[in-house]
């Protein structure tokens, strides 16, 4: 059994003539420790897929299973709990709370889960060290660079030891150097720390860090590519594939 | 610390200015409620202590229920009761003294003249003297005073103590000095009962019977007391004196006004908190979405917003309680000299803070904040992670609902019908409906209004196109515009409403004043509202004044205290009875009549029958009407009077008052002492000469002050204005928080249009143009809010004026506050621009790239 399984996952926005099919019967499987990148043109349904897998939105049709658990069977609160414990999120604009320090931001999911502050901070500190930010743990987001902020977001995503990390354009707001660092870090998340990672990106160079790339177009999976060895020089072949599909 | 509280604290700290301003609204509301709640019980306690000290060490103390004097024959009835060891009649009369009566250094504002039976009194109380001798039967102008009074006035045995009496100033020789006692109330001057009856024009009358019983057994004592009650009937009170209803009336009136003020302030505070939380939810859409995405439940989000509300509520309430305490203490401190003068009350017991007041203040302060935060908190909890992370404009703004417009319009119609009904409950309900109705219809009116005023702003910001842009911003999101405008509207409406009411009240009172006290000269006692402590003058003074060449009319007022029972009220109601001369009084002034014909009413009083004019407060409270009987308690028992009209004068507008003829007062109340004089000059009289004569006569009656009518009016107006200026300052404080409300809603507008502003800058708009767009928008919004606010405020003030009229308490004439409207317009627009400065700067300073990427 795969870690993530989608069965005919469909999402339609609006009704009647104005209805837009964002996802159309998508079947996708993600294995534990696998790093999957989702690519495709704007409006192809990448983010919608991520949101549905993350339980942020409900499908119009079909279902998502995480570790065998069908998400559509869960209440709003149960979904919140699942996101808190089993899934980690990394966003394009980091979405850190500006009033909290790096360590407090990273500790948030544990605090939401009722873990006591000292323990949560201890764990946050460990994860910040793991992502290379141990020295900046008491800085507020505005005192950190964009790349550093995204590292805090990754630490936050990992703190509850989730089985799946979802990253929506995690490098979309970063310079090239930082982008590479973050992509490498996500690779480490999968390979070293054993989490499955599903990343949405526009950037072939960043997608090339993944084990597998899923190409979406008009809401359906049009291609899937298993990369033999994930590295930066895969970028060229990935770019060629995108051009071929266009 | 709990996550929600940590986040709440951080967010509040992160937005210090806004947190401060928002919390300020709660601080002010709680402060007013707390402060108001402090002085009432403090005065009450001081008052009760004063009363308690008047009752003394005797076993039984009998007074007439009215507090008035009664016949000495009652004493004989008491003496005949089995078990009474000794009983004596006493006259206990408080005398207010004019300022500096004993010179500048002597701080004595009142005296208690106690007329006692020198033989019996020592058997009832302990009169151990420090110096000299006790009073003897047959002593004329001899007095025993306390050491403290002797020290204050630097008097010793054998010296003379001057005292104002109905006979003019009398000098009493000090024959004995009592040790000082820790008594609250007037310094006592003991004289013989017979002398007191003479000097105070109370022949054969006493105010109190003091008695000691033959037994010390509690049960037997109670049996004797019951026997006394049976013998004397319900007209007599055993125990302390019942008086001071006038004072309590004035305090309660002030309490109601301040209470109303506190309520309005908290209402405003609640609206601001509501508005602020809306801003917070809009600003933190991304934060909230992220929290939801990483697993925060809806309850967590609600808890987060409410924690912030709770923190602000707790901090605001705590500061409000502290400031309210200081406000109350300050108010008591300011009132103390006046209270000392009128009532000889000192607040030695300190300021009273009742637990109930603390609880109410805390519940209201924290409760209003939490309640105001509820809706935004629920809105925040409904923000889905997707909505928060996805670019979308105006997620928290609702569209114009046709239903809400119709409901709003319906409410306004009902409000107007309520006003037309002239029934107090409907008029009052209408006021609230009108305000809510305006808030509901506001979105539908935004477009026509923006179009109308947009032409003006387009002219102001000509050649830049910012005026049109601002106009477009408003009409595109009428609900948001309406919410911002509503913030201004509620602030302006409350200010114009309360201000308009004050203006009408001032005009009405001054009009009433001119009508009731419009004579050429007045002789005023030390207190013109609390008559009980005033010592008047016998018939001689009026006769002397009438004898002056050039004096045309002299009219006097006499005072007695009474009570009445009515089906409409529980228990008995205290009534201030004023004796007028029905022939002379209408020549120097008049009453403001609400019901009945003035000429017929005065003619009915002149017939020397038991006819009475009651004022509006009494009529409303006791449910009385013209033609109704009014059973008044008098020293001669209950006498039935017939109401011939409802009307009152300015001095008794707050106090239950009944006007009867002086002739009837003499018969029923045995009162012939004039306490207030109104004098008109004869035609062609020489005012200077008359004034000279009047001054010469009044010199012998230092309890009176001669004032020229128009000067008194000016003095009154000045005092009145001083009081209301204080109110206007409070109004300004109340208006200030509405600035925060406008600022918040404008800030939401800027946050929501971040990308649009970025786009404008990208395509070439200068920072200045962006700045001006926001300011122009704010101007339009505040113009809209101010226009609605003035409309609602005028309506509110009219409703209050009509509402007061509908209660029947007294008729207020509505005066349109032109100056107030102009000031409100200026302030409203100024607030709009001021509130726009921060968001406008924020918008104009926005980094283009960041703004474009915002969504």
C-alpha cells in the first residue's frame, strides 16, 4: 500500500457554464521516503492537487487516502488533527508569524497539539539546528533572509515527525542559491529523515532534485518521469520534457 | 503560557498603537461606569451616618414622617403610655449659613439649633459640661455649645454667638461648653425649647420626642414601642429622621446621566473592538490560514481571537477600574465642599466601592470586549486554509444584501412611527431601531452618495484622477464602505445626539428659569434647591420690603416636607411642598404648565381650598392627573388635596414638588416662614434707591443674599454652562475612539487592495497620487458617515427630548443644535482625513514588487 493514494480525484470550481475543472480523475500514488515534484503550466491544477492531498480542501469526486485513511471520512477537526500530526506544510511565502521568533514559529504545531512549551521549544531547537539555523533561533522572521525563513518553515513542517511534507512553490520567492539550498534540504527530508515529499514547482531545475516528476495539464496527469539520480544537471532533460508536452 | 495567549500577547505588543487606542475605548467606558458607581454609595453612606448620628442615645426617638414639626400635644399622649420613664419634646432644626457668616477664617457652614427642656433633657442624654453651666428653665438667649464650635469661632463663656433666625440675627450668650464629640453633621447649639419655638417661629411645636423606657428588657421594650406606634398611628416614625429626598433626587438624576454616558461609551468601545477585530482578521488572513493548514482547529482560531479580546478586556478593565476609582474619588473630593455647605456632610468613612460595582464593571468591560470579538472570531474560524493562502479580495466583506436594506428601511419606518406615537417605550425603542436601520441601509446608499460627493472630490483632486479612483473604490465595495462610514456615523450620532439633547436641555432650563425666576430682585437663602436646611424669615421681612417706596410686587415661597401614597407607586413618596401666594406669584414669575390652565390653577389655589399644582416628576412617578385627589401627609394628619394643574419651576424640576397656597400651608403645615423672595419694581421706580433700601433691610437677615434678577440669571447660566462644558469634554473623549474605528476600516481597505495599489504604482502612479487616493476615499467615507451621523444624531436627540416629554417628568423644547451640527461636520471630516494618514502613508510607501506579489 502506498503512503498517499488518490482515486479519481476530481475538483470542479463553480457550477453550470462557469464550472472549471481543476482536477480531472487524477490517480496518484506516493511511496514513503519518496520525493515527488509536480509540474505543469499555470492553472493546470498543481496547487489544487496539493491542497486536496493535504486535506485543505474537499474533492468534488474521488478520494485521497493517507496511510490507508480516507480523508473524506474525517470531520473538520479530525482533518486539522491529521494535518497537525501527519502532514507538514511548506508555503511559497513561508507564512511565518511575524510576531514570533524562529523557535516559536517552528514549535507552533507541537504547541497546537498541546505539548508543553519547554518540550516544544526543545524539539524546535533541534530541528532548527538540523536545518542549519541553530544560531538564529531567537530571531524574528523580519531579521532573517528569505532562505532562512523558508528553513524555519521546513523545521516547522518536520517538528511533528509527519509522514508527508507538502511544499507549494517552496523556492518561488527565493534567489537561485537559496532555491538550491532549500531543494537540497527537501531532498534531505526525504532521504535522510525518511518523509515523503510532494513539491509543486515551476522551476525545472528545482524539480530535478526529486525522485519522480508528475506533469499535470488541464487537471490530468499527462506524464510521469522517474529520475534515476536526482541532481541539478537533470534540469535540462526536465526542461526538454516540458517543452515536448506543451 | 497557553499558545493562544502567547500569540495574543505578541500580536498586541506588535501593534502597540492600535492595541493602545482600542484598549482605550474599554478603559474610558469602564472608568465612567466605575467612577459613577463610586460616588453614589459614598454619598449615601455619609448621608446615612449623618442621619444615624442625629438619632442618639435615647431609647425611643419619635419624629413625624414628613420630618416636619408637630404639636406638643403629641408629647402628652406619649407620656401617658405605660412604660415611659421620661419623655421630652425637642426642636431640632438645621440652619444653613451664608458664606463667611462668622468671618473668613471660620469654616462653619451650618448649625443645628436644638431646643430642649432643660429639666428633662439631662435625664435623656448625657450632658456633662466641660465649662460653665447647663441651660435653665427661663433662660432667654442663652446657649450651650460644643468645645469644637467654641474653638472654631474663638468663643468663650459669656461671649455672644450670633445666629440667624426668623426674627433676624439673634445673639445668644454662651453659658456652657460641652466637650467635643465625634459627630457628623452640624455643630449643635443648645437653647431652651421655649426660646427655640420663639426664634424659629414654631409656637407650641416640636420636631422630635425623645423618650427613655422604664425597662431594659428587649421584649418589654418592643412591646412599649408597639404601644407608641398604636397610639400615634402611621404618621410618626420611631427611630431616625426621614429626610433628604431632594438630595437623593439630585444624586440619582446625576447618576442616571452618567450611567447613560458610560453605557454609550461602552457601546462605542464595543463597536471599535468589533471593528478592530475585523481588521485583525483581514490582516492575518494568511497567518490564520497557515495555522489552519498546519493543524489548528476552528476552536483554536476562535480562541486565538478571543484571547486577544480577553487580554484587551482585562487590561482595559483593570486600567479603567483604577482610573474610575480616581475619577470617583476626584468627583467626591470636588463635591465635598458643596455637600458640606448644603448638607454638612463629610465623607469621613472614605470612598465606598461596592463589590457589586466591581463585578458589574468587570463583567461589562471584559464582556463587551469578548462579545464584540465573537463575530470576527467566528469569521476567522471560517477562513479555510485554502482561502487564506489563495489570493482573494474582500473575503471578509459581505455584499449588499437586499434583505438587510429592506429590514433597515423597515426599522427606520417603525422608528418614525414610534416617534409619532409619543409613547415613551416606543420612542426609546425607535431611537435604537433608527440607528440599526441606518447601519443596514447604509450600503445601498453608498453609490448615490459617493456619486454626489465624488463630483466634489474630483474637483478637489482635479487633473490627477485620484478623486474618481477613490469614488470607484467606494462604489465597488459598498458594504466595506458602509462599515467604515458606520463607524463614523455611530461616533457622530452619539455625539450629536447627546450634544443635541444637552443643548435642548440648556435652552429649556434657561427658558424655564427666565419664566420662574424672572423677577427684578431675588432674596436667596444659602441653598436654593435643598430647602430643608434653610432658615427663612417671618412675615415681618416681606412687610418691610413691601413698605419700600418703589417696590411693586413681593412674592415669597414657603417650604414644608410631606409624603403621599399613590396606587401607582409602592410605599410612600417624599414630596417637597412649596407654599406660594397665588395672587402675587404670577406677577413675578410663573410655572411651566404641562396640563391645566394657569389662570384657573392659580385662581383655584387662591380660593384657600386644598387645591394643589404638582410638578411633572411627581405626576409621572405617582401616575397623577388633573382632577385626581392627592392625599398629603401633614402634621395635622393626612389631608386630601385636589390636583388642579401639572406644572413646575426650574428649581424643583428634579424633585417631587407640590405647590399649595400659603394660607393652606399655614393651616395644614403650620408654616409661615418665607424662605425665598421675588421682588418686582413698581413702574417708574428708581432701581438704585430700591436696591439701597433692600440692602439695608437684608443686612438684618444675613441668611439671605440680595441679587439682581438678570445677574442671577447670568450666574445661573454660567454655572449651568460650567457643568455642561464638562459634559462636552466627556463627549469629545467619547468621539475620539471613533477615530480609531475609521482608521481601522481604512486600514482594511488598504490591506485588501495591496496588489491594486502595487499595480497603480507599477503603471506610473506617484506615491503622492496613491496617498491622495486614499485620503480622497477617506474624505468621501467620512462625509458619508458624518452626514448619516448627523441625521441619526439629530433624530436621537429629538427622540431623547420627546422621550423625556413622554415620561411626563418635564416638557423639554427641542432646539436644533446648528453650531453642534457645523462642529460635527468639521470634526467628522477632520477625523476622516486624520484616520486616513496612517493607511495612506502605508499605501504610498508600499514596495511595488512586494505589493504586486502580495496575493
